[in-house]
């Protein structure tokens, strides 16, 4: 585990229309707002707004992990069954390991709210020492999904060699086995 390193989070909004300026992107602001409320540990973000182009998504994910040094990368958008939705394919193409539980849980969370969640193809993977997660595209769904999965994210980051991440427990309580807990910083 990395000591005294701020968590670097890559946030990628994937939308043809928002990236072309046809409408205002709401994915990045939603992600940034959630992390501002939830994280107690120091962190920094790298943001990207890109179109639904598999090669560009792959290049962006590689750049955020391999060059910018992100420990966590979250994408929003491009996970449905439409022909232009290629985020999962791009994510799997750059992955070292697939973590099927994240996709399963993200769909389970969304099914509480909408029956069309079964159409989602979200995935969770690792690349090197980074966790990459595909989130839905709508701000409400982004929040619901993060509320439903983030308890496991910090321990996953621990296991792949990233920094120790703490949250504001009133927002989201992290789960770690007792053997992985550290004393609270004062």
C-alpha cells in the first residue's frame, strides 16, 4: 500500500453530444460533487469529456492510469445496448483483470429504481494499480450507484497497491476486514 500519497481519481464523461458542445455535460459535475462530499482523504482529479469512440476511450483510460497515475478511474455514459455505446468494450480492452462483482452490484443497485437497469453493461476492472469502473450516465443514477458500491472501493484500492482511502462515514462507510484497518488520523 502506498503511504502518504493523495488518491488520484480520473473522471471520464463519455458522450458524443456533450463532447461536441450540443449540451452541457452533467456527468463530471455529478462525480466531482459526490467525491467532495464523500472523501475524507486527500485526493485530486483528472477530468476528461470525450465522444463514444472506442479507440479514444481506450487511449484516455490508458493515459489516466499509465501517465497521469490515477488509482481510480470512473467513466460515465456509453454502457447501454445502443450501437454507439462502447465503453465496456474499451474498458475490457485495457484491463488486466475483470472484477465481475462490480458490474453485478451496479446493475442490482439500479434495478431498485428502474427496470431498464438490466440493459446496462457496466464493468469493473483493474489496470496495473488502478481500479476502473463504468457508471451510468445520469446524475441521479451516478449518485445511487456510487452509494451502492463505494463501500468496497477503498479496500480494492488497498489490495492493488493504491493509497489508503477514508470517507466521511455519514456519507458512505467503507468496509475493510479488521486486519486491514488503520488507526484514524488525528
